[in-house]
C-alpha cells in the first residue's frame, strides 16, 4: 500500500509517501467528486440544526443543574465528584463548538461562527479565533510536517528526528514521553486556556476581539470566582483542580487517537486530497455510545473527508466511504479505543528514544514503496 504522490518526481526514504505509483490528477479528482455526489444525493450533507439546538439545550440544562447542585451541596466532598461532571460538560460543549466552527450546524456561515464563538468562549473558555485558525490548518494538512501544528514539537515530540535537539530536563521528558503522555494530559487544560487567552490579547486581526475577551473572561474568571466564593479556598481549589484535570484528559484523550501514530507527510510532498485525509486518520470502533463520548471524532476519516457534515451523519456515511476506499485499495484504519492508545504510547516512545532509522515508526513503513 502507498500514499500516492502527484506531480512529485521523488521522495525521501521513509517519508511515508511512495511516488512509484502514479495516478493522474484528473482521475483522482473525478473519483472523489463521484463520492461527494453520492453522499450529497443521500442527503448526508444536509444541516441538522434542530439536533444541535437540542444538544445545546440538554447541555445547558445539565450545566445549570450542576451549578444549582454546587450551590446547595455546601462543604461536602461530593463537590469533588461534581467537579468531574463539569469537566465532562465543558468537553461536550467543546465538541458542540467544534462542529459549529466546521459549519455543521446552520446553513449560514455567520450563524455558525457566532454559535461557535459564544459556546466556545463562554461555555468552554476556548477562543473561537484561536481554534478556527489552528484547526483549519490541521484539516488542510493533517500530519504534514511543518504545516500541521498538532504534530509540532512542544511538550511532546511527534516527528522522528526532532528528539535529537532535546537536552536536559526536556530531553528526559522526550525519552519517557510515551509513559508520560497521560500524566501530561492532566495539564492540557491549562495549555488550551493559555493559548486561547494569548490569541485574544496578542494575535493581530482577531475578529470581534472585544466580544471574545468579555465572554472568555466571564468563563475563566467568573466560574472560578463563583466556585471559590461558594466552597471556600481549600475545597474550591480542589474542585477547580479536578475539573481542569478531567477536562484536559477528556479533551486530549478524544483528539489524540485520531492521528497520532499514523503516517507523516513531508512538508513539500503533494498528496491527493482523499489519501491525505484517509491515510493520516484513524477511526475508533464503537457504537452510538462512542459517538457521544468522542463527539463524533471517533469517525475521523469521514469527518476529514466531509468536515461540514453534521457529526450525527458520520456513522451513516461510513459504509459508503469504506466501500469507496476498498474499491480503490486505499487502506482504511480502525482500532479500538484502548488499542489506539497503545499505538500512540509505543509510537511516542519510539520517537523519543530516537531509533537508528528515525522514520521507521509504526504505520509509516507499510506505506513505503516496495
């Protein structure tokens, strides 16, 4: 199997892209156009605003009920369990904001933008401006070195070879990053909120900067203040710590299985849209419960092929995409949730330890030319 390159004369060994097999660009375009036409004809691209509004109402009522419970429980240790519930609710609101940012809710782009901005900033504490920029680049170039910020070196190193520059304490982190993956996710919420605030304050050309600033201030200052005033300092701090840990682990644990450990694409390698999206994405097996738990992100292949498709339609389009990929011998990757985490941890450890062939990583070698 190979990721097919278009109009590229050669490729580096181990890049995960094989240029030996070439398919004319117009054939690939017509193929995907046929798939898109079939999906549209099935009505799967139609907006489902009513379903999303229902989700928002349910989440809104659940959040209001949780706030009321927090105000009435008093100095009870049950408050700490309630903190975990808030972490789950905020993540579910983030899924809702994510879908709206993808234009999945309304036919109007303006309405989608404001829906995502309000839910994201006020409900979650994430900036719409930051998320839309970052996530848009990811969808355009998933797992592409130098283009996809989701694999850029930060606390973790995802690109083989980049571990060589890490020394001292960060070098130790890198060498053990597979084992540290989940512990580091407990801090992920802080990184998300920090980047959101930083974007609003420092980044140029932020649309509706003042509105985002007011909304995110209410969420990131108002909510903690309410918790501390209600529960006092010791219990309040414990409450906030648990809420942030649950939110960070839930968010990171939902997004990481989708691409980590899948093939990487060199920055200047040209790969057709279908293979770029399918071969760098991984679905997570499961039914309706998994769809709810991961906000539809478990059907990542379908989401990347049709980012504007309402998430509740992704399971319906899955058999169509599977058939399409099978007919064209395009590998379609699925794994169980625990299996996917195992793949991620092994991949991170291999990258962090710097193997002799740094590009010889899980799921990359199978796409090399034979």
